[in-house]
C-alpha cells in the first residue's frame, strides 16, 4: 500500500529528524571509542553521558510518529532495535570507563588516615531525638533509635535518660508513664512500663497485617496515589519480615491485596504483563508499582520543563496547555512502563499491533470499540501513545471519511438521535414520520425555522440551499454535500460536537463562506464546520391554505417558500448570527400558536400548533394517520423493526425454496442476496493483497505454514473451493473471499483454522455480507433453555 501525498511528505520530514538524532548518537559513539582516559578528563565523559537519555527520548518521539503512519512496521521495528542496541552498547562502554577511573582513583599511597580524620571531619548537625505517640507500629523503630542515642550512652545519668525519654513521648504513650515520678531510679520503671505495653510481637504483627488490609485505594492513577500505596505496602511488609514472618510464602494474598487497591487502568496494565497462568510473586508486583511511579515522575518532570520553556500568554492558552500536559503525561507514562520495544496486542497479548490482530478483526464492531475504549487506544490510528484528540495522523475512515479507524466503522450505523426519533413505541413516532418541517409530540407540531439562502464560495460560485436557524447552536455547520458542491477547501480542525442526550460526533474541517438573502440585500461572511449531514431529510405535509391568514405580499417574501415540503437541509446557522438576522416585526397567525417572524432572510414560519386547530391541513394529516393505522402493510414498511421482520421472512422463504440435499448427503444452499448485489465492485485486488500478506506471515512460521497448507488442501479435496484458471472469463458476478489463519494454542482439537472474511470491502465499498439478507434467530431464548436444563439429570446442547 502506498502512502498518500500528505503522509509521504510527513514521512520524509520525520526520517530527516531521525537522521539528525542518529547522527548525534554516532558522534557520541566515536567519542567513546577514541577516548583516552590517561590524557582526557573523566568529567568530559560524564557530561556526555548525561546527554544520552535526551538522545534516546528524541529518537523515541520521532520513531513513534513514523510507526503510526508507516506501511512497513517490520522495517521500522528493525530500525528501532538497531538504534537501541547501539544506544545501550555506548552507554555500557561509557559506564565501564567511568567505573575503571573511579576505582583507580580511590587507591592511593598507603598514608595514615587516623591522624587527619578528626581534623578534616565535617561538623554535622545534631541528631534530633525520635518521638513516639503510642502507635504500636512505630514502637520498634522509636526504641531502636532512642537506645542508640540515649540508652547506650554511658555518659548520661539515669535522671538525664529519664528526662530525654519523657520528652520523646506524647499522646497515649505519655499517659502510661505520666503517674511515675521523675526521680533517680525510675528510668528502668519507665522503660519496663513501656515495654510491657508496646513490646508485644504478636500485637505488632497483627497491627501491621491490619494496616495491609486497610491499604489506601487508588481511584485515579497519579504519582501521589501510587507512591502512597507503594510506600505503605512496602513499609509494613518490611516490618513483618523484620519480625520474622515468612513473607516469601505470602505471595498469593499480598498480590491480591495490592490488586484490590489499584485503579482499573493500572490493574489492567498489570494483567497484560502476565504471560502465563502461574501465580505472580509479591516482588514482581512491587517492582511493577515502583516502575510505574518512576514513569509518572519522569513524565511530570519532563512536562514541567516544557511548561517553563514555553509560557502561555492567555488564560485560555494556559488551560489548553494543562489539558495537553495531562494527555501527554498519560502517554509518556504508558511508554515508560513498557518492556523494551516489544508491542503487545491488548486483544490477544500477541507481539504485534492491534490492527494486525486476526482475533481483533473477527470481533463485532461493538466488541472492537469496547477493547479500544478499555485500553485507552486512539480511535483513529489505534495507537497507545496518544488520545484521539491529539492524534496527528492524517488518516481517516475509508468508508465515511470521519476521524476514526476503518476497523471501527459501522457500515449501517444509526446515530443516537436517529435511534431516538425512530422509536416505534406509541403513536408519536409514527405521526412524526408525517411531519414536514415539523417536530411532533402527540397531537402537537412545531415548525423548524428554515430559510432558503444563497451560499457563495471565495471564487463567486453560488448555490441555493435550505438552512435551519438555531439559537441553541454555538457555531455554524454545513453538510459535506454542500462543501463538495461549492468545492470549498477547508482548514483541518478537531471540533467535538455534543447534542441532546450526550450524542457526540466530530467535525474535522472548517470553511469560510458568504451567505446572501434571496429577498433582501443582506449578506454575511461566516465560518462553518463541516458535518456529514445536518438533520434528517424533512418530509412533506399539506400546503397551507388561506385559512392560515398569510397575506399574499408576505407569501412572496417567505424565507423558505417550501417550508412545508420535503427537502434536504445543508446548513445550520447558530447563535453567532441568529440574533443578527432577527427583526422586530412579528405576525401571529389564526391557526394555533404559529408566528411569522421577520428576518433579514425573509419571513420565517415558526411556532407550535395543534392538529385540532388546523383548518385545511389538519384533516389531511388526520386522514393520512388514519390510513396508516388501518393499512398494516404500510405501517410495517414504515417501521424499522418490521422492515427487519420482513427481511427475515424473505430469508426463510428463500431457504425453503432453494435448499436441497444431494445424493451424497450434502446440503446445497443458495446465498440470500439483496438487490444491492449488483453494486458489488472488484474484489480480486483486495483478496490478492490479503493473500500476499498471509504469505509473508507463513514464510516466517514454518509450522503455521504446514498447518495452513494442510487445511487448504483438505478444503480443496472436499470440493469446497476450486482453482480459477488465469485466463478464464467469468460468466457471472464474482466475489473473492480473503482468508487468514487464527491460531489457538490452547485448543485440544484444531489449533489452526482458516477464517474467510466476507466482510472485506470491494472497490465499491460493499462487502459480501452487506448484500446478504439476515435471517431470524433460530435459537431459543436462554430462559427456556435454563428452565429445561434444571429439569433433567443429563443434558446435551450444541452450538453452530
């Protein structure tokens, strides 16, 4: 596959940057090879050594961007492996030279240090006495330090020791000895009283165990929360080990306690690192937490240095910078906790990218989305190094052009607002299908404020389209269709768009247009964001009559003369221009609460009315609704659920008519194709590309190749496929199915099976699955199966 022009230019620039970084490492390697420690200062080598991590970070940043857009991931992995090998060799050589010089410098003439040690000793600050507040966990540490500083000092009298001991106590510990007089001879009484209360090994052990069970939980993975958990667990485990407890045998419950305290993301990251089913050890998860803390700390320090070097000018920029720093911190933390350059698939834990995972491709779209969401991958390029908002990839969905990966595309998706509006419960939704520029609820309707406007591009090309006036929108929108008609070249943006009910989409393009009124000299230059569509196509209703009370001179000045007729909406004009369009004059109509609002685009029909209030169109709407209720066939065709039911019935009829059984006992079935089968495009190019990819994979794994060839040979012998003669002219429409291997090492029967992908798209964008009808589910409900299951001693069930 060849990169597009933009990606090719970006790849050339990134490779130049990578060349500069590699040149830095090469110069450093040459310096180490030519370094003479007898003539050159060792500090010069140490300064160069400090620069090494920066070189590695720069290379990693550039290489990650290259790997996101490359079509040759194996080649780039080799490039990364070569750099890291040279990097660590250079670092090792530098450290060996420094260690050699350091060890030689410490060995000097055999001089006497005894006489000079006292004169050259640095005067240290006095050591403060420890304190003890009655917390039994801290007793042993307190008494060990106090014994070393005070108790074992023979130069102190008993009264002095007693005074020092009392000054170190507070809280419950002081209450225990507060009644003992401060006189000579009571020092031993003090210590014995404290030992009786706190020098209790069994109680101390129980206290440490309770502290482990009550370890602080990490709700969100931050450096403070992870460090607190790590230090809390580590200190109590170390204390228990010092008390003679067999910590080495407590791996099972220590790991369980720690996992219960971790947040979802950190626990998930830990689980991905477990390559077998053996019980992990406590030391493994302790090191994992330590590396995680170091990764967060490195990320924060890196981001702070960037923020100091690039100050923001305004509060808005500062807010944006904080958001980006947060996102980059997450990205860098993920990188820092990885194991070398190995990329582990979050779907099957294999050593490959997720977009190359056969198991991932077999999943449904919903399951794929759940995996991407749970593992915090980019929805566009499926990378773990950034979020979708900060994705720099110029790629987009090959089906719809939106900012998501083609593997996550719904071929027949329905947006949340469409699902809501298509609900078939009650009469409201069915009546809503009749509304024109109308919104319906029960027997009440409301006209959307629409206007027909002239839109011009920068070259003067113009096009008349229908626009919706919406004061609730913060920005203006146009449809992708209108952008293509006017040939508008836009600016690349990433604008998340939120609607009612938390429905979300995203605009990736912003264009500048000129909007002109049809009925007045008004015109305005506005910026619009591009969406695939604005609203559903408006259906029609009966045209208003004289009973509405609209004067003839106003009819000619209507902003949308066809406001009651079907039409496509290609523009939404938001609050930025909405109130600029409004004028002061309003005319209430005789029907319902309808109002004609004067605007600079003409008179706009808006407002709500009741079916019972209509003079002319009310009867028509009621008749049409009555017809729908009596004509069940029409009602079924308008219901999406019933459309599916009709398709299922047609599939069953097709099966009953075409299914046959041959003399050898085999069943022969014909595919239940839709009329859209004629729109299938060329598929051989796609199949050949996938076939070559499979060949490359098989060439690297001889055992897999043997199993694969065995399966395909058996498939050929059974007559399930046949070889196509190269010069054969097809007599009917053909569709070539690509195939790939799925390996399940844990399977007891078939470890390698071949999967044929009928969802692969042809050149027209349709796949074989897209043009096949779906039959009904022939499985019984789970409830009935479970009820029968408990009624018999022996049961048998099967899955197809």
